[in-house]
C-alpha cells in the first residue's frame, strides 16, 4: 500500500497521561510530525480504565484543540494496547496458490491473514494483530519473501495478538464519544521494540522493560520474535506513594523529593545532608538524603526481583543477552542501569529518545506506533488514518495581534 502523502494519527492512553501524534508521510516515505499533544490524567489504578467518561472528555477536548490550532479534523486513529490486556498465541495457516498465476500474489497473503483472523474463536478475546514469523513453500522450505514465489501452496507460521474484549469495549466507547473511528490497536511493547531495538538485539535476545506511571510492561525478543510478555502493577507512581507513606508527607511533597533526590542506590550518595519536609500534620521534620534514596531503592529492587523471578519461572533468562530500559517511571533515576545490572546480571542500556528524534520520553509509544503503521505491510493495522484539513486555521491570539501590528507598520 502506497502511504506517501497520507496521514497517520496515533493515540497513547497511558496510566498517567494521553499522547496524540499526527504525522504526514513525505515523498521519501518518512514520518513528518505535524502535531504532538500530551495531557495528564488521573492515575489509572493498575492500568485499568475505571472512569472512561473522564478520559473521553480529555481526548475529545484534545482533538478539538488540535482542530483549532492546525485546521485538521481527525476522523480516525490508532490506539495503543498495553501488555496486561493481551494474549499471544502461535498458529499456522495454509492456502493453495491459483494455478492461473503460478506465483504468490498480494491477495494470497491477504487470504492467509484473513484465514488466521477468522479461525480464532476465543471467548472474551478479539484478534487485533498478526505477526508473521515464517512463510513456507510447497517443499516446506522457508521463503525469504513470499511475494511472487513459485509454489503450489503457501504456509504461514504467525503469532496472533488477542486483546481482552472488556478493555476494548471501554476504549471503543471512549473513542465513539470522541467521534473518532478506531483504525486498529497496536501492541505497544511490540511497536516500542521495533523502534528501540536494532536487528542484532531482536535476534540475540533482549528484555525490554517499560516502566510507566502505575504499570511496568516487560517483553522478551529472541530470534527476531516476541517470546514473552508480561505486566506488573507497579510503576513510577508507586515510588512516590512509598515516599509519601513512609515519610508521612503529601503526594506532592513526595514527588518533589523523588525528583530532587533521584538516586536509586544508597552507596552512590555523595553528601548525606539534612532535608526538611512538611509532614501530614503540617509540621516540619528533618530527614536525611539517605532516607529518601533507601525508599526509592527498595521499590526499584522489589520490582526487578519480581521480573527476575518470573523470567526464571518460565526458564527464559538464558535467552536474554541484554536489558533495554524505556519509559519514565525509573529512567529518570540516577544509577538505575547499575541497579538493573546488579539485580538481573545482564548488560543494560537506557534508550535515548533523542536519537529517535522524539521530543519527550512520554511521546515514545505514540511515535513508535507511527513507525509501526508506516512500515507495516500486512492487511491488519496497515491503512492510513482519515482526516479533513481546513485551509483556515485559527491563529493564536498573540500572533494575531503581532500580525495586525505588522500590517499597520507596512501599509502606513
């Protein structure tokens, strides 16, 4: 499908904020971001949408503001899909090739994907994506590319992404209220991996840890395929909550402490100074920097220990060559890579969002979804988004005043 000149709209409903990115596909088949917006929301408890109408209001207003600022009326968009609402299964499908052409045509590939999609009949689960693993010809030999292959039958081994329908129904209701059609759901761990990991990392074995506000998504890639996904009900907000509870102070005060003393290993404290904080009774109390760091370290260690236990339980830790950290939950903490290396005993890298031309870390998932749609050639999550563009864009008031003054200066 030729996507040049088209528009892609992605919406990332995170546990603490919503990000929307609108982009155009330029003549070089690259993404050119037209607009980015991010709005904070109330923390989603354990990643669950308990009050969808509140999120719906935020999204509706965001799209309204986008239309006012850019003249773009969004009609459809792609939505992110967190790990906790997903089941991955492997399956195989096979079709005969029309002897009229004797080679595999594009509609044959579409037929394979449709056969896989229609064959899934799970209760409370819906097919939202398909990851092709290998194509085989009539001699059961792997095809590097199925297109125009000379074979009498074509076999596809694939992974099927099944989303839990209760979550989908909530998101669909949110977008219906916002009058936005859903182009598709994209597994955020997979799109993030495609953006963050290079082919060597996908092949040799990498654990991707995405720590958000109240959830942590983990996924393992080996031999260029997703071999494990999981989700923990813990994130950066839990660190703030721990500080608030242990130090008997407000959430706001705890968040300031986390940002000011953003260190997760006690041995790296250089100056263990006194810190004055306001407790829950509005009284001043004095603590040490080490008190803050020890609380942060305890939460980070516990999270990493849970991840390590789960990897060992299913015996896949040996497949992991390195760990890559993304997300804002832990990445803002100094020495987090040292702690991860100590706890998981693996080489650790922190994803540099700037290298991917991403403005802020919070935009990473929405941007990775853009890339996924652009380079995806399957018949699922492949179409462009629908928008209407107005030639008249409302200018911000301050610029309007400047423009009027310039006109007065030039024409008087």
